[in-house]
């Protein structure tokens, strides 16, 4: 079985650069915190509004490296969490 998979994906595997794989903001934030021996971020839904076909979620996130509680919104919990993680990463990069 593994040789069959390698036969199919061999060309693709040769051109993949592991250093160039883009990770989502939540993953990048978690790795950033772990590399500094800090606890993982704490995400919390603080508001849900809108109709079922057009919801809006407001998520807060707290990390040990920032005093502020960071908040973002999105059309799903996942999108709001990604948005708040992006905000935190930007704040952390700008505070260097």
C-alpha cells in the first residue's frame, strides 16, 4: 500500500517545502505561545447574534503575554477565533 501511495504522490512530495506550509492563525498563535513556554490561548464566546442564516459570533481571547482581552467577530465561531488570533499575533509582533 505505501508504495502505491508513493507512486501516485511522488512528484507532489518532491516539490513540497515543509518550511513554506501556511498554518492558520490559531495554530501559529498556539505554537508561538508554546515556544515561549506559555499556556495555550483561552477562547470564549461572548456574544452570538443574528439569524441562523447570517449569524455573528463575538469571541474573546486571553494570552499570558498580553494584559488586554482581545475581541473579534466573525460569521462563525471558527472565523471569529481565527480573527482574534490574527489580532493577537499582530499585537505580539508589534510589541517586539
